[in-house]
């Protein structure tokens, strides 16, 4: 059973690809390609928890994917874990903001998707 945060319960389910512990930036490119293929997606919440997964590799994948296929919807990036400082620097140098608090990231994604301020 998939548990959804209360803020997201009112939103329909959308693609939720996983890069499954890999540090391969190409998996990130593929995941974003899957997500953006759905015309109903209003915002993307990219949650990176780097234990085995190196967050800097995922950050490079996000940058590569968005340069190759510019996003038409907003993206919220939440990350924590292995090489977090490097990942934040990579993302900031490329115009992204990385958050570390999951609840704040969810609220931001909901707000961007619905046009309403999340409680």
C-alpha cells in the first residue's frame, strides 16, 4: 500500500518512477522523460534520499535531463544524503533550488500544482 502525505491525498496519482539506489544520471533522465510524458502533470516533486544513491549524480541527471528536454512544469527538488553539499552546489549553479525538508517540499509542490498555498 502506498501512503501519501495528507497534502497530496487530493491530487490524482501520477507516475512515480524510482531510480532504485543507482547513481546513474541516465536513470534520472529516463525518469523525468516518463514523468513529463503525462500531460496532466502540473508539478514535479523530485525526492532524493541518498544513502547508496549519490545525490550529486542525481543532481547531474536532473541538470542533464532538463537541458535536453526543458521542463514545462515547475520542479521541486528535495534532497539529503551522500554528497549533499556537492549536489546542492550543482543544482544552484544551474538555476535550481534544493530543499532538505520533506514537508516543506511537499507543500511547495502542492502549491505549484494547484495554484493554492498549502496549509
